[in-house]
C-alpha cells in the first residue's frame, strides 16, 4: 500500500476517534515524559554506536607502535 493511501486511512481513523470521544489527548505532563524517554533512548543508542575515549586511545597507541616498527607491520620478524 502506498504512503498516501495509508495516511488517508489513518487520518479517517483519527477523525472518527475524535468524533466518538475516544481519541487520546496528550497532557503536557504526558508529552514531557514521552519526550524524556525518547531522548534517553536516543542518547543510549548513540553511546553504544561510538567507541569510548579509552577504546579510541588504545587503538591510536597500537597504531603508533606498529607504524614505528615496519618489520613488525610486515610480519618478517627480522628475517632476511
């Protein structure tokens, strides 16, 4: 079903619920709480996706050590 048709059907359902008096009306307190929960969930997802500062610094240190020893990078271990 295309978005336009789906939106039209949802709109009719919302209008009918308001006419019937069964539609949910958000209070400012409910809206505030929902926004707070959404913000916390979003922040938590962002933290899980980005590495922490400790992980980043370890990676940088490992790269510095490896780049300072070309033999170690190539895996020759000093063999001719």
